[in-house]
């Protein structure tokens, strides 16, 4: 798991959903009795393109405002270069950065094409430059997924270790967090008039994207 290089001392408004997700992960990790291979220095899950939400973007933007100018500009430059490549590959992203209506196979095609990209906040030493403000998916990454009773490792690193099933209580809490996220997404989208909820990670690091308004063309 990608960790912060240094302990950040910042003052910010708490995000209950993000903090609850972090606490859920810690309890889930403890319940797996040391079988979770995630740890400081492992950044396998920090490489590759993936979608985040407008809630994640808000958190990332809060984090960027706490960074020294040099570090923030370096992260934003990496994100800008990745966004340029994405918009070249899909020009319609220039007018609508959201991918809610994309087909799953199209999203998969993009994630495979750009699978070698590091997260813009990934530091050279494998640490995360925005660890305290990381997206929800990053906070829960590493816990084995379960679908229709079938367990699977969260990443390639986990294929070499036993996969243990979470307790029913922890899975129920995970479902409640998902419901809470859906409610907050709907509220933010309605408040901001955004065209969608999901966008590719690099867009979340740029201050002028992720907030496009829905336009009335009637």
C-alpha cells in the first residue's frame, strides 16, 4: 500500500465518509490476521488508470491546497500530461470529462492502454504525496473482493498469499459505506449541476475540471 512519506499536519474540514472508509479498512485489515500483503513501500495499486468520483476530486483538491508550491505544481504537471494524452485518444473528453455513460468495455480499453501510468501523486520513493487526501478506492484497496460468494485478491500481489473471507458484519458495513457514497454523490451532483459523477483519475488533479455544469440545450 502506498503510504505518505511524512506525517502531514494540516487543518481541514473532516469528511465523514472518507474517515469512516479508512477506519473500515483498518478493522478489515486487522481481521485478516496479517494475511494482507499491503504495506509501506508497496505501490502496485498506485500504477494504472482508473475512475474516481467527484467526491474524490473534492478531497484531492483540498489536499493539493495544503502542499508546497513546488510539489503541487509537479503533481499537476504530471496530471496535465496524462490528461493531454487522454484527450488526444478521446477528443470528446475535451467537452465532457465524465465517463458515467461510457460502456464498460470502453473504460477497460482505456485502463489497459494506459496501465503503466503512475498516479500523479506517486512519489519517487513509492510514497503518496496526498495520502491523507487519497480517494475512497485507495482507502479500501487491498481488501479481498467478494462476488456471489467467490473471493478474489484485490491486486496481483495478493495472488501469492491466502485470501481470507471478511466477516458478515464487515461486509455489511462496506455496503452501508457504498450507500453513503451514493447519497453524497447525488447531493454533490445536484448542488454543482455536474454532468456526471465519474472521471478518470488525472482529471481530478486539475482545478478546472470535474465541475462542468449541465447545460440546457432546449
